[in-house]
């Protein structure tokens, strides 16, 4: 028996301790490293063939490396997509970061009334100022726009279940989530009207009945339709809703506060204040898109509806914590102080091509000695985040292509660096769009390129 164990291939598998010592320094906690090692060695024991020690270590180092890259960390965005959903959407400005630092490290008056010394209400200051910014009677905030929509629907469909919505607005948002599925998760029953490309006011009139809970309009913020189309205006639907005494809600998605047509070659994005002026009872929109703040779902509109939503038991499950409320509070104050240009999203959309080209020339001068072909190229940046899908923003790119390794391998090296740098490949070149790279990151770009260009 002892001889059989000695000959067993399982004896070739190194001990956990030996592997952990061989790995050496790592920025993951030791317990995490040990867990990865045990998992990988367990897979080897279940296999038929045991690799040599060097191959075992390569496999485990690869597993640890993949786990390290999965940590939420800084990424340099060279894609040209300003509100990049996969990269956390809107980056926050210095004033917002400063407020977060102060609040996160200390106790706060989150639910404490300082004048009376009694328990207070969460987000009183924020909700007041949001109402002022949106031109609304009242506002409230939950953790994202999908949550806002579900809360609204759960409230209005408590007794009557039907939600009237155009088939042309049953859209899919990021990550495979679909508006119909979100609506049905709230317990609502969808009453789909019209066709994909044409829905008239008459379709709404015919659909309204004793079981109608509300009319819902969803702004098509992540795609556009052209050609033989028809849709009912917000004003017309608001008039119909008032006549029939049925609540009317519009999901704006992006939630632009500034006039987007003034930012460049962009179409107009509906703003909460003008939508509410059109007669909508409630609007909801995201905090981390064109608003330029943290992830949040903002609901604005009639005071009686907002008060009713806040009384819903489900509201507590969707509320935001002190950090989100602080970041959003500072964002709103920046708008009200007339300093919206300080928000990174709006600053990126406003930067000129001449400014980007100057930066590109400086960067190019610092990497001319590298074994890379380099050039200044033209880019077409996008707003992203399901916002302004037709907007194409002229931009400037740093074009790079190695001659010793495939451009895909070069891009992969940059993604695995510290910090990771993500661009895109077009025309056989790796391109970094400078519109979405902060000037403070230029030195890191140069350093990363020098590291990635070492082929040996």
C-alpha cells in the first residue's frame, strides 16, 4: 500500500504551504491566496494528468492574477465613451470627492435634526434643492432609476393593475434588462398599444379603461427611430391623462439638466423641468448619467405623489446611504451655484478638439523613442450610458501599432497594467481617445506605454 501511494501521481501535487511560499508577495490577503491555491490544487487532484511544478505555479499565478484584476480599481478610459456603463458611468468631480471624504470618515446628521435634537428625516436638504433644480413640487431619491420605476409602479398599481405603454417604448437597457420585465416585476400588467414604429394618441384613448392605473412614457434614450414613425407628445398625453384623471409618468432615463444642444453637435435631450411643465405628474431619471453624479434614481413631480411614494413600505428597501446622498447633494449644489462646468462629464463633452490635439502632440513627443508606430488620429467620441445615441463628437486619438506583436496582444498588455488602460482597435491600430482621459493621467499613459512596449 505504501509503495502504491509513493507511485501515485497525486504525490506530485505540491502542498498548499509550498505553493503559497513560492508565490511570495501579493496585494491580496493571505487567506484569499490560500483559498485560490486550495481550489486550483483541488482541480488538479480531480484531473487525470498532473503537470510539473512549474506549470502548476503558472496556472495558480494566472488564477491569482485574474482575481486581482477583478477587484474594483481605477481604469483609464481611452474608449471615447464619456458615460461608460462598464466603467462606472459618471466620474465624480473634486468637490464631490472632498465632501465624500469628510462624511465617510465621520458621524453625520443623516437622520438627526440638529435644531431640535430629535430624530430627523433623511435627505431633507437634498430633496428640497433637487426640487428647485428640477422645477418640481417635490422630489425623492432611491438607489437607481430601475428602482424608481418599480417603486412608482408598485404604488400606482396597488388596486388597478394596467399600465398603458407604447410598444415602441418597450426597450432593453444595459446588461440585458428589459423594461417589460422590470415593469412586470412590480406586479403591473402591461397594456401594450400601437406598433413598434407608430403609436398615436387614439391608441392611448382606446386603451384607457376602468382597470388603467397609469400612463407610462419611456424616453428612448439609448436608441433612435427614423423613417415611417409616429409617437404621441408628452403634452398631448398629459392633456389626455388630466381629462381622464389618470396619473402620467415619464421615465427620462438620462436626466439632463443642461441644454445638451449647447454642448456641441447633439440633439436636445428632454430635461426634468420642461417635462414637468408639459403636465407630467412624475418623472424619474438617473443620477450618474448626464447629471454627472453618483448612481441614484431621482423621482420628481407632484408633492402628493412623492409623499405617497415615501410612505410605501418598499421605499425603505430602495433608499440611498449617506455616501450616495452626500455625493448627490454636492452635485445638485454645484448646479445651483452655476458651476456645472466643474462636473467631469460636462467638462469632457465641452473640451475642444484643439485642446485635445495639443495634449496629443505632447504625448507623442514623449514616446517617439519606443518601438511603436505612432500617430495622431481622429476619433468619434460618444456620450454613452444610454444617452444621446445619435451624438457623434469629433475627438482626437493617440494611434499606436507595434510591429513585433499583434495589436490585440498590445491592447491586452495595457489592460493588465497598473492602472489598466482600455482603448479600442480600429484599422489595425490601437487607439486612445483623449477626450475621456484626464490630463492628470497623461504621465501614467506614457509610463504604461513604456512598460507595455518591452517585448522581451
